[in-house]
C-alpha cells in the first residue's frame, strides 16, 4: 500500500521548526509492515516559503500530493488543536481531488474529539486514537483487505462509521516496549531543511507523565504511564541520527523525563561511557530535579532543561493540580544554573479570576530569572487554553468563538476560521476561549508584552520594576494604553515592535514623575534595543543603519543597580557615546568616545569583508553584555 502521512502547518516561527516525529515514527512502522510510506510536511513548506498564504491554500495543499489517485492508497494526517482548522481545509481539498482515497486522522487533537469529528465531517473516513505505532499498520492492512467490518471492529482505538452510526472501539494498551519501535523514518525528510531554520533535532526518549495537571492533555494521551527507551537503545538512536545528519544538538523528547532519576543517571552514564560529543535538552518537573542528577546531566552534555512552572502562586498551583511548591521551583532554577545548564521555564497567564497579585508574583520571578546574570533563564509565556484531553476541557461548554483568540493561533499567516465552523467550539477550541472578549484581549496583550520584553530587554523590564517601583500588572496596563496593532496582525515583527515601543513610550512619559530612575531605565533600553524608536525588529536590511546616543552611566554599575546588587546609583561617565549598527537582522552595540570614527571604520570594513566584519563585531558584542 502507498501510505501518505501528512504534518499540517502548526504556526509559530521558523525557530519552532523540528522534524515531525510522530509522522516519521508512524512511517517507520508502516514500512516495517511492508508498505511504502511518504511524508509531506506542510509545516516545513509553510515556514520556508513553499506555501504562499496570499494565494489559495487549498489548491496548494492538493499540489503537495500526487496527481493520480492510484498513487495513493491511504492518507494519514496528524492533528493538533492549534491547527485543526487548517488541517480540515486540507482534508476537504484532498477529498475533493481524491474522493475514493480513505482519510485517517490521528494524534493529540482527534484522540479526544473523535465522535464530534466523524459526526461533523463526512470527508474524514476514520479516526485512530491514541498511539498509532501498532494500530495504524493494522488499519492499513484492514483497508487493503477492503475494510471488512470485522477487521475494523478489532482495531483498538479506532472510531469509525458502521450502519449509519459512529462506532468507538475500546482503547488498547499503550506501547510498553518502546525499544521495539523501529527507528523513525528520517530518510523520508531532508534534515538539512530543518537545520537551516534552527540548530536542534529531536529524538523521542519516551512517553507518559505520571502526573495529571488540569490544563495538560499529554497525561491522558499517553495514559499516565511513564515509559522510556532503554539507555542503550536511546543512545544508539541518538548516534544513528547524529551520523545521518552530522548534527550534535538534540531535544530528547519526553514530557517529564527526569520523573525517573535513576533512569536519567543511567542514561547519562551511557552517553559518557560512549564518549559522545552531544549537546541535549529535555523536560523535567521542578520538584523532580536534584543537584546530583543535574550534575550528571551536565557532565553528559545536557545544555538546557525545560520546566513547566506555570505560576508562582501556591493557591493556583493547587488549582492546576500541578502542586509545585514555589520555593522548590526557585531551588530547581538555582540548581540548574549552578550546574551550567540553561533553565528554560514555561509560565501561563490568564487563569480564571487571576488576581493582580498572582500575576505579579509569576512575572516578577520570570523577569528575575531572565535578567539575572547567574541564571540566564529562557522563559516562554502562554495564555491558558482548554485543550481536548485536558481535564479543563470538561468545561468546553464555556468556550465562545473569539476573533482575537482565533487570530492568535493562525497556523498559516492570515488564516481566518470559516464562519460556519465558529460555533463548533469543541472541534476548534483554540479559535474560541473561556474568557470574555475584553479579558481575552487583555490576556493576549499581556502575554505578548511579557514574552517580548523577557526576550528583547529583560534588564530594562527589571529596571522598570525595581527602579521605578511599578508592579508588573501596573507596567503592563500603562503599556496597553497605547495603540497596538498586534491583536489584528500577530506577526512576530508587529508584536515585537509594538511591545518595545510601548515600553519606551511609558518610560519616556515617566520622566516627568521620576526623572532619575526613568533615565536609567531608558539608557538600558537604548543598550538592549538600540533601534526601539524606529523599528526594533526588521527583516534583512540592504543598508547599514546606525544610532548614536549619549552614554551617561557606567554600564556595569547601571546593571548591578537595576538588578538590586548595588544600592548606590551608577556613577556617570563623560564623553562616551553608545554606537549601535545594524545590518541585516544583526545589531551590534559599542560604547566609544569616537562614534563617528568607529562607524566609518565599520562601514569600510563591511564593504570589503561583510561576513568577517559581522563575525568580529558579534564577538565584541558578546564581550560587552
Ligand atoms: C515536539 C513538540 C513540539 C514542537 C514541534 C513538533 C512538530 N510536530 O513539529 C514545538 C516546540 C514547535 C511545539 C510547539 C507547541 N506545542 Co508541542 N509538543 C511537542 C511534543 C513535546 C512532542 C511531539 C512528538 O513528537 N511526540 C512523539 C511522537 C511519537 O508522538 P505524537 O506526535 O503524539 O504521535 C503519536 C500519536 O499522537 C499518534 N499519531 C500522531 N499523528 C498521527 C496520525 C495518524 C494518522 C495516526 C493514526 C496516529 C497519529 O501516533 C504517534 C505515534 O505513537 C508534544 C508532547 C508529546 N509528548 O507528544 C507537544 C504537544 C504536541 N504540543 C502541544 C502544544 C500545546 C504546543 C504549543 C501550542 C505550546 C504553546 N503553548 O506554545 C506550541 C504550538 C506550536 C506553535 N504554533 O508554535 C500539545 C498539543 C495539544 C493539542 N491537543 O494540540 C502537546 C501534545 C503537548 C501538551 N502538553 O499538551 N511542540
Ligand atoms: S504539565 Fe507536565 S507534569 Fe503536568 S501532567 Fe503535563 S507533562 Fe505531566
């Protein structure tokens, strides 16, 4: 059988572009069963210019598959809630072109809305829930044997139509022996296309998290059963992909790898025993990590650990069912940083009845972690959403279509949910939301601000809180009073530029009330985002741009003062200017008494050796910050 497996676009930027592992894993199982697998990654196409969002998407979707129906025996599509609307556009277009080819949906979205899907969309033939490694090849065999009802009825996790009814077969066991899985079909993609966008590849370490937080769907998807590949198998797989692609930076996928500390220690020992030069990251709960494990992880090449922290408010931790203790969260962040591993932390904004106080607590911690030179954390910020499979989805009847929420999840830039699908909030839950319109806009606005400032200018963000004495909610409210374009046009550039300019405007306005602190914060902003007055983030530039601004304070003292490490205000400096130059997306900052001469030298050098000049200037920049 010719089996076509499709990964629809998932939105986000090219930095989020990793090989579609679920689809590659299924492709390998299908091939092992003797069929021919093909992979179409529409996510890759969308992010690398292979799909033009201004032209008819459906026509372009059809062009990604063979013209003749005889070349396709079955189409399997992975589904996420984030992009289910675009996925259904694809399904409809393909069904029209190839009406006799069965379309099977699987993955984390349809696993929990299987009946709704089959009752609503006649173009979907079958939904295969849960993990598809064992069941999908069985389904392909059943389709080959002309879909006899007895065969279909025997496939665990299948939801199908029979005699005018939707039938839901019971779920089967999860895949216990992950070592028995074939290696993912990396040969069906060109890893270089992904690596051109970001440096990390993915290897699945295992599945299943034993906890059950109310906003998370994975615990139900993988039935809360913690499973891992044996250390030997996982490292074999890692070495295999490394050899195949020549890359040594990996995410070891598992929702909560460190839940089994002994396993992780064994894994680290195996990596060291084989003396592999690999840099890897993984996920842990903050209360699962210990100093001893973190040290082993560092020695085995771990460079980053992701922790879903969600909130620093103890009551809210209880509400989510996650029950992390804020002091232990701080401890895990400190341990990770001490072991020279980057803490990567996820926070959530927009909980029901969120108080200013709880928002402040979480954002203050996030600002501290990202701006603290000893921690250098990365923080990702999300708005609370109800995902199918999560306990919160039990309240799905509270969801209402919301334009801002819908625009926020455009899986392809500019995609607008069809009017007739807007009432189907269980099927398209991310185009809908549980909060009233004003609150939704406020939460998305806050999320955009926090996400941007933590990445672009954490020192200025911190200075606005510590030096001007604003609480996060108060700062964010002041910023939100400005005209913002990003709710209607949520491209990265718009979000970034709007947020930074809003912060700059608020700090400038504060000069009347608090001239001293505002001047300090504005100087930090000038250092972190020199082009904030014009366009902080731009696409590739053809020409050199520059900014020269007076430099008034000793930089190290200014930073230490804003971070609370120095009580006295920074001393002032005379005759030094800040020179920032930008060519392409690169932006380089110098402090110099002779900005004009340095600028001229830079321009001359750039004209003769562009790459060398940018590399040199970047090395200087790293020395400065
Ligand atoms: C890697 C990953 C990503 C990567 C990209 C992955 C990619 N495909 O390109 C990145 C980092 C970009 C990402 C981002 C996000 N992610 Co993510 N991500 C994951 C993660 C950790 C692993 C996915 C994976 O490869 N798993 C391993 C493979 C083997 O499993 P699988 O894909 O589920 O496939 C199996 C089954 O689902 C099934 N199956 C899958 N497809 C099909 C198709 C058919 C036909 C069949 C029969 C079966 C089947 O069989 C497969 C083999 O058993 C999962 C969590 C998890 N543990 O799965 C979350 C997960 C997929 N992400 C999720 C979310 C919410 C997000 C974000 C929205 C997070 C956020 N708040 O910003 C963003 C959204 C993207 C964006 N717009 O930026 C949710 C999705 C929930 C949902 N219902 O849609 C998950 C499930 C995590 C969770 N806690 O709930 N993510
Ligand atoms: S949020 Fe993390 S700890 Fe909670 S159930 Fe999901 S994966 Fe497990």
